[in-house]
C-alpha cells in the first residue's frame, strides 16, 4: 500500500479551509488504498501565533522532524504549509525523495496586510519554497496562471469539493431574522475584507458566522449585525440554509470552500471577479460577480436558488482525492 506523509502547520482544533481540505482528503484517500500519515503541531510543544492565538506554531528541531520523516518512511511527502514544520520538512524531504506542496494561502498578502514587509520579498520566499519541490498544487486555473506569471514552476490543479449531504437547503431556521438574510461565513480577520460587507447598506439582516482576531471589535462597532462565532457540522449547515445571499468580500482567497458550502445550501453568492469566485461560478449563473459588491449582493436576490445547488453538485471530495493522487504519481514519475 503506498504511503503518503502530509506535513501541515494548520491542524485541529483550527477551523479553516486548509484544515478542512486535508481532513476531507485523508478521509477519501483511504478507499483509494493510500496509507496516510499526518505530521502536525499536535506532536510538539507549540506557541500561539502573535495576533492569531488560535493558530499554534510547532517548536521543534530539524533533527526531530528529519527523524520523524525517516520513521514514517513514506513513498510520497506532501507539504501543505510554509510554516515552521513545512520549512523543516522541506529540508528533510529534499534529502529523502523530494516533495510536492500546495499553495493554499496568499501568505505575502496576508503578512503585508499586518506588517510593513514588501510583498515582493515574500513572493521570493514562496518561490524558493515551492519551486524546490516536484510540483506545487493549486486549486484553480486562475491561480495557476497568476502564480506562473510570478515565476512559480510545475503547477498542477488540485480542486476542492463539498459535502452536499451535510450542506443542503432543507434545514429549519435556527434563528429568527428579518428577510432577506445576507450571510457571510469565514475567519474574521483583516485579510478577509469582512468590514466591506459589514459597512454595506443592505435591506433585511446580516448574519456573520466565524471567529477570528477582529470578531470582538466588529461586534462592538456593528451591533445590528448578528454574529454567531464559529460553528461546525449540522449547526453550521443550518445557518448557511438561512441565507438568501452569501456575500464574499475577500480579495485574497485562493479558492473559498465557503462558496461551495453556500451553493450546496441553495444560496447564491456575490463576490468580486477575482481568483476563486470566478473559477467556482464559471458560467453556472449561480451568483453575481461585480466590482461593486453591494450591487452584486442585491442582484443575487433574483438568482434562482436551484442554480446554486446544481453548481455545487459539480464538486466532489472523492474526485478531488483521485485528482490529488493522479498529480502525486505524475510528479514522482511512478505508476499506480
């Protein structure tokens, strides 16, 4: 049975797109006959990331990580993040049998939004990190084109999926809110541009689901908005199903799993015409993209919710797992 080691700095109990993507990948690789091992901060002493206490950074040494990888003896190594573990695993993997990586997060933009560090410096680091591998996996064609223009090499598509059994339109409403309900789900942080949505003049109600470093500040400043904090499972799915329009103000996401979850819940989305939203929407008519996000949100009220659900059915986690392994075999130059 082929063995895959996934190295990730993002892991439980974090709730984000990276963690959910890896969790779903691991679940669906088993039926494909892949033995999966996870190397995460859970194995080490950790410290909180400044400004993001829910993100824990592993404190370890090159020797410990190298020994851990040697003990796992994987056929394939996939490095999901560019954090402390990812960096140490990159060093060890280059001596082992190489690695693949994935570009989940716009790390340069996220750091530059908080600190006075030029994006160009950070992109130099990202190219150094990813171009050393056998291949870098990206979620969309738009992102592949964008990164290719920035000097990234060996880029391969690994799409994402959605659980259409968990996320569906038929949940009873858990809250009583004035209609229409404009919904946002995601991390409440500066790079997500959530305040653009909060400040918009819209009819009905605004519902925001998620946690993050700016949550308490936004609660104080926008008392008319319903903030639930983080939710998961059926509780989260029921909140999605309450929405009439999903508003996605981010300009920096590489994909946006929440967009698929909204569509599966029968909720069309409004977003800027950027990487992620435009790839997910395609020509489905299941949402509206516009540089004027308020205009897009209002236009979504006229979108057929059936189109949203139909578009979500095009995305399967099982197909994503198969695609991941096809790319992995190709990058390592081996057959199944």
